[in-house]
């Protein structure tokens, strides 16, 4: 039996494919530490567009989860500028931010239980998210999309970790939202379950949602349209499907090389030479 019989009806329009939904410039985020504040993001420039999956990769501690939280409007950046549909986010009240998150942003935390209502069964999770987002959704179809039909009356407490993760992604994707953000959505999943989650994310992108994931998973990276690489809180490069690695130069002129190029510069210093309008980098051979 379908709880909400009508097809999904978007509460807000997604950004057309290739059109910017979020633009961040020189994003900075600070956290308190015993020795003082630490910079989790250090001048990150990022653009999120509708109809695409963007994967944010990088080692642990590189700032992936922090950048997701900022893009999901769950944290205000300590510095820089973030715009949603061209509107400066820093000018929004807490109430406006809450309303915007509820209506337009699907969020999947790294621990799926943090994205689910503990008192609701699987069917209730989908129906509740649809109500909060202001849409009507085919609950049974949403559960079937992630192979959870047989678990429709199960609560998160009696589900496996993989089932919880699939349910959290399915609930976050109801609408679909204009922006769907997931932190490590396939990290603990077997190939079959990961395939279901990635298929759902691809479907939501095809429906116009901007999908952003943080991941170490090669399967998720391969499914992305754009891969953004973070290192020490700085965006070190960007690569589209089938494209060469594109390094980024920040507003201070700093360039981060791809990791595979670092062994070429064992001293950590380079000689920069301008030759006929081109820039050449050579290892510095001095002490």
C-alpha cells in the first residue's frame, strides 16, 4: 500500500543542468582546538551545478566533511562568500536558513542514523521527509528503489548498517531536492548496495538535483561527473570525467600539485621559470 499515492511533486525548482546552484569563494572555516583555532578550510573556491554529481575526495582531515557542512548550510563559513542561487547566504536569518535546508537540501550524515527519525519505520521515514519538504511521494516506489520493500515496517534500530544507509539516502532524495549532499554514502556498503545508492544518486542528478558527496570510495569517484580534491583544507585540483587533472590557483597565487607529482619535488621547493609565455617547474636542487 502506498502511503502517498501521488507522484513526487518538487517543492522548489532544481537548477537546470550546468547552471550554478551554489557558489563559494575563498571559503574559510575555523574550529577551536586546545592549542588555539585550527583552519579546516583555507580559501576554497567551489561551484555546485544542477544535474551533476560532484565527488569531494582527499585524505582524512583534509576538510571534506567541513566543506559538505558548509555547502549544506549546516554551518556558516568563518570567512569568504557563499551564494545560493545568487543570493548571499550570510544575509539569511537562522529561520530562513532552516526553511531553505528543509525545502531544498537533502542531507545524509556519515552515520546514517543521524539522518533518520529513530521512532519511525522505513515507510514513515520517506513519508515524513516528503511532508517536511512539501512534496507528495510514492513511498513504496522510493523504498523499492533501494531494495527495502521487505523492510517497510522496520525501524532503523533493527536494520543493518547497509539498510540504514540506503534508507537515509532514499529519504534525503525525496522530491527530489535541489541539492542532495551525502558524506561517505557508500563507504561501508557491498557492491550490490553501493550500486543501488549510486544509481539513486545518478537518477536524482538526471532529475535536475545537484549531488555532492564526500568519498574515499573508487566506485563513487568513478560515478561522479566532477572530482574535487582537497588537501589540508585547500582545493588542490578538479577533474571532470575523461578530462585531465586541473590544478587550482587561489587568490594568493598558491598552486597545489596533484599528489602523483609531489615525488618529483623531494625538497618541497621548485624553480619557476617563464619560457615563451609558459610556466615551467623544476626541482630545486639546493639544500
